[in-house]
């Protein structure tokens, strides 16, 4: 009887939590000072079933063997609910857009709490896959056959808890096989962010397509843009450390980043001592002076994928347009994507396009 009640609780709380997370993703993608009111309006009612489902779960005497499931799920539900509540309340805050962005910090916390359930609950597992792959039975079988408890797979935080300054977070697909080499994506967070949170911008795609994600955290509140020798060598050392422990494909190593992370992608990615094979700055600042520090031989033929929003209120799109011109003139192999409805936020819906460019032969 208790087990049946627990299953009923799961049947209510899992979809409610996932709906809330999808709503947060929608809000994050469309958030800006100009659209905040519309985003809040769109969120109305999107978590109405979450609080009752969470309350019902908490009131239930769960069977002992299901207690870990309950704990992970309830933590995820709490974080998801707090994110939506924070977004809805943001317009009344003294600095509405700051409050809205702060609320989004609960999204990766919810993901980290929820992810351990992905091998056991298919709706959760599908949430951490790209949409077209959710019906891919071969991938589902590969994931089902993998041991998520073995050492060196899943998400992990190295040199400190999630978000520790100067440390990094890592995701390795559970079906990792050392017999083949794996592409590496190094993802740099934006200002005041951290790698532990930004990692979750890429886990869905990494788990689907089979690559490793390394998400460093800056040594300060943001990347050392004016002193690249502070954070730059650390990032290269982290990538080298990962390559020592996992079989990394030296020909497919992407350096990407959002906002200040995108700018730092330019800062260290154009230098002659950079070993990353592809660059993908997103919503980044760019000054022509950066080209004076670039190595001409490094830039010539370098694959660069630029993504920027026409509505970016922090770094106007003219900056990205200038980067495209300067890099093309220097001989880089540039793809430029300016997105009409994108503001200064991370466009997760562009990950697939970036990866199709980075890994054109991926299957």
C-alpha cells in the first residue's frame, strides 16, 4: 500500500517538476529588461500543480528503499518552484532584471538534484536528452546498459564544491568508453556566474551526442579579461588534466562561452599558445584591439562560430558584427549567427547548431 502511494506521488511530482523546469528554460531564453513583464505573464499557472504535488510527497511515509528518490525529487521541486516564484516576483524588486537573473540560479540546482534519477525514471532521463533523441531506442539502450555509479562518469566537481573559485565542473557521459577518443567542450560562464551552474547548459547535448563538457569557474568574480595570464593557463591546465584521465580527441576541442566567457574565448582563443581547435563566443564583447594580440598564423583558417542577439542590451550586435569582419579579414573560417529575438541571455536552442558545425560527422 505504501509503495502504491509512493508511485502515485511520483506520478504527480515528476511531471510537475519537469513542467516547471521547461518553463524556467523558456523564461531564461526570452528574458530581458524589455520582456520581463511578458515572461512573467507567460509563467502564470505554470507551477500551480507543483506545490500540491510537493506537499503530497512530503506528507507521505515513503518506503525506505525509495527515500533517496524522494529526496532528490523533492529537492529538485523546491528549487524549480523557488525559481518560478522569484521570476514572478521580480518586477516588484528594486532592480527587476537583477532579481530575475538571480532567480535563474535555482535552475542548475534543480538539475543537479534531479539528474541522479535519470537512469531510473524515463521522463527524467528524456529531460536530459535533446528532443529528437528521446525516441532513439539505440541511445536509450546504450544509456540503460551503462553503469551510472562507476568512477569517472556523470557530473562531478573537481577541486571544490560546485562553483568554487578556480575549480571546475565536468560531465562525462555514462556510456563513456576509453577505447575511443571523445570531443571536448570547454564552456566558460558569464560574469558573476560559475562553472557548476553553466555546466547544465551543455549536459543534455553531451549525454545525447557523446562528448565531454568541462566548465571552469573563474578565479575572481569574472574572467581575467585584462590579465589573461591569470585564468588562461588555468583553463589550459584543466583541459590537459582531463585529457590525462579521459581519452580526448585532440582534433575536436571547442572553447565556448557566454558574455564575459565569450569575450574570454576571444582573449585566449586567438593567441598562438591556444590548443583549442574551434571557438564559439556567445553574446560576447569584442574590441578591435583584440586582433593586435592575436597570432596571424593561429587565426588563419581557425573555425569560429559567433552567436549574438539583435536585442542584446549589454553588448550591442555591432560588436559581434565587428568581430566577424575582423576575423574574416584575418582569414578565419567564420560562421556568424545573429538571432532576431535574442537578448543578452544564453540561447540553449543554438547548442545543436553549434554542435552540428563543431561535429559535422557526429551520429
